[in-house]
């Protein structure tokens, strides 16, 4: 076995230290990059606020984000404590009549409400289904029971089992995915919350719920 020279040992030591330091700092760097990107994006979206702000406020860093945050909190307070629901329903009625606008608005609204803790009607349970092929499982959300009139029937025209509508999100973008119809016996419920399941899907399985890690 060839004996390593001092240079080779020094090189391997420096290489090992570099890899260790790089792997230690990488999560921090990625986290910082993500939040920096979100901050710049939020500032860009909120930049029109400068057109209505007094000039003496324009030099305060991040003031537009603070104003928008206050506006959102104020809007939440108005929605909660004042009776303006009929006004919102009237606006939504107008949106329904507008081509494309209505589909986009109500699609986004339903997607966001699906993950609301108060909403129990959408994404009811987290399930495992054999998809896209037998022997391969995917995490999905059971969204509803398929109506018997739409369910597959046997040769005698009878529905022999219950079918469920399941949404299987894509990784890492869960706003798109597959809508599949699965027999009841092939939907395997798993003890995950909707938020935990979405975290697993977005991370590609890298991030697991802490409550399961403690059992390892």
C-alpha cells in the first residue's frame, strides 16, 4: 500500500473540512436565499403603495410591506367584526359572470380554503393509493365520495363498491397534480395531517414529521 505524502494528507484534511463546513452552511444559505427571494418579491408586489404614501415615508426601508400588512390585518378585522358579507357575495356574483376571471378566482379560493383548519369539506383525509402503477404508492388527499350515478358499474348495472375522488399533488409544486378515482378498499388512510402530508410532498420526502422521528 502506497504511503500518503504530507501534501496528500493535508489535501484530504482540507477537503474534509471544506465538505463538512459546506454541508453545515448550505441549509442556512438556502434558507436565507429563499427568504431573501420572498422579501424581494413581496417588495415588488407592494411597490404600488408608494404612489399613495406621503413623501416623507418613502425613505423608510420596508415601509410598503408594513403598510400592506396593516391593510391585511385591517381587512381581516373588518371581515370578522362588521357585516360586509353581502358585499363580498355581490362581488363574487359579478366574478361568476366574467369569463376566465371567475374560474381563476374561485379556483384559487377553493385551493386556499382546502388547507384552512376550519374547512373540513375539502381534502378530508390523507391516503396512500397505488399510483401511478401497481406496487408504487403516492400520498393523496381524499376530496369526496364519488356519486353512485358516476361510479363504475358491473355487467348488471349495479355499483358494487364505493369510489372516492383523490387528488395526488405533484412534487415540489402541489398546486398541480392528478385527479384519480379509487375504490374504497384501495384507499389506505395514513395518520398525517394535511399540513404534514403537504410538507412531505413539497420536500420530496426529505422532511418527515418530528412525532414519527421520535419513535425511531
